C-alpha cells in the first residue's frame, strides 16, 4: 500500500502528463493544418503571381501580434523536390497582417532551415522555432498551383505562439500534482486507519498480556479474530497449566510438611532422646514450619506479580540488624524505590536472607547490597570484605548436585537453596571476588522480557 502511494501514483501522474502534452501537441498540429487549408482556399495564382485577399476569415490573422501568424514562401523548383533558397525571409511571397510586426527568421540554420524551405510537394513539417526569443509552433505545407502550362510551388507556414500551450500545460500539471497530493494524503490516512483497525487486536493482546504479567488478570478474556484466537487459546491453556502445576507444588509441599509434623511431635515427646537428637528434631521442625509459611504465602499468580523490592529489603535489613547488632558490621544499601521482582515475596526473602546472612557471617566489617535494573534485567549484588572464596571452589559450587555448604564457613549455608531458587526463575548466579570490598561477590541476574 505504501509502495503504491509513493511510487505507483507519481509514475501514473508522469504518464498522464506526458499523454496530455502529446495530445495537446497533436491538437495544435491539427488546428494549424486546418488553418493552412483555409489559407490555401483563398489563395489564387494569376500570371505566376500569388494573389491573397486583404483580410482572412480567421480574425487572428488580421490582428497585429495576435500570436497566430501565416506566411507563404516560394522555393526554387526542381524536377523531384523543392530546392533550398538562401533564407526564409527573402523567399516570403505573402504574410498575414498579424505577422507584420513580427521579425520572422531571416536565416534558419541547419535542420530547421531545411525543414522550412526544403519540402517535397504534398509533404508537411510540424516543428518549433524561436521568434523574438520566444518559442513558437510552425506548421509547413508544400503545395503547387497548376494551370495549363505552369506549376507554381509554394510553402504555406502557419505559426502559433507557444505561450498559451505552455500555460495550459503548467496549469494542468499544477492541478494534477495538487490532486495527486490530496489523493496520497487520503490514501495514507485510509492506510493508517486500516492499520490501526487491523492491528487493534494486537494492541489489546499486548495490554492483556501486560495485565497478566502484572498480576491484574489470570487469563486473556477479550474476543480475537480467528488469526489470533488459536494463539490466545494456547496462551490461556499454558497459563492455566502453569498455575495448576504451581498449586500442586505448593499443595505437595504443604502436605509433606503436615505429614512430617506428627511423627516429629511423637519423637519430641520421648523422654530418653539425647540433647543432640532433640536439637536436630527442633531444626527439622523449624524447617517444616518455614516451608508451610512459604506454601501459604504464595499467591495464585505470584510468579507474574511485580513485587516492590524496597519494602522487602528494608524489612529484611531491619531483622538482620537486630540479629547481628553486637558485631558492629556496616551494611551499605544501593537501590531504587521503583525496582520490582516478578515472583513470590517468600522467594525474595529466601534469596536475600541466605546471601545476606552468609555475608554477615563472613564479613569483617562491611557488607554492600546493590540492586539495579539494566534494560530488562534485574541485578542483585551482595558483597563483603571477608576472606572470599577460593577460585577452584567457585566452579564446584555452581555445579548441579554439589552442596555448597561443604565449603568455607560463612559462604556455604543456604547456597544450595539460593541456587535452586534462581534456577526456578531461569536466572543466573555468579560468584566472584568483590572488586570493591575484596571479599566475595554474589550476583543474581533475572531477565524480564518486555
């Protein structure tokens, strides 16, 4: 559509202009030909002399400098064709009153001279020439008057000023281009309206997907054309399947925790359990309580909801400050109020809680938490000024199936949980030396496609 507007319409306009100009030139040639016949109709030859009436029927020939002129020239006779004379002006036998004030060409050079004076009887020439530095059409017709004993060859020349022709062509071009521009604007507006109408379902789909992504809707509810209906149906099925899978996961986790609490309660009630075993049972019970709280706190579509990070971080840092208030360690926070995490609040607390807890245990005096967004990627960096992690251990920590809690104290506890949570969100976990503080640096990257 756009190619038609930009390329095809101007091409059509050029074709129309060219055709119109050719038609106008042909019309003028026919008109001048008719004038030549009207001149010949009143011309007479007496005693080898040309006799013309004082006034012609066409009044433009009688008005001085009217733009329509006529003159008759007499070439030299040859047996087969008219010979070239020295110049046009010297060969003129008669000229109309309209051309008396016009300086006819005295010496036409080259091809134009030949066209004006060298014509076989019965032939015509239609061309252009300049008179008084203005363009004119000229139509020349070679004829021969015959009597009983003599031939009297003449060439009738009809000249018309091109001023009116050029004005008509210019006016036609202006009107054509003006109409073409109006048509192009209308077509472009129609195309814009058509595109907006045809692409409206895509805009609605984008808005609904965004609503689902932000947790304001659970599925796509609008009616879509058949080209998109299959896609939206599959998307709704995918959303429903994912929700059911997450709900089954939460239910299974909750059921498992509940099923373990009863035998643990029985074990705790035994009087002959050693102190060490009692401590382990208490830890297991605490873990079960934690998992139950996670299962209960997860929303139906929490994986899509954008959770503000700043309140969660503030609450977590306040808790850690109370736990480690006797260690005089400084935590520096670099974040923005508008950052969002698309997931469960419990998962955010699990991730940041484990990393910050390890950082507090490993740091000598300073911990740094940095949160920022780079295009569509949320980046969380936890750094400390502790002894760090050996390079040969970093790759092993990131390997699937290797427990991170087998390494240096302060960096192993909870890393397996962090790794699993990051992988569940299809994120990335990188462990490296901290360039700022010199200890360990844990970087989490979550890519959110917009």
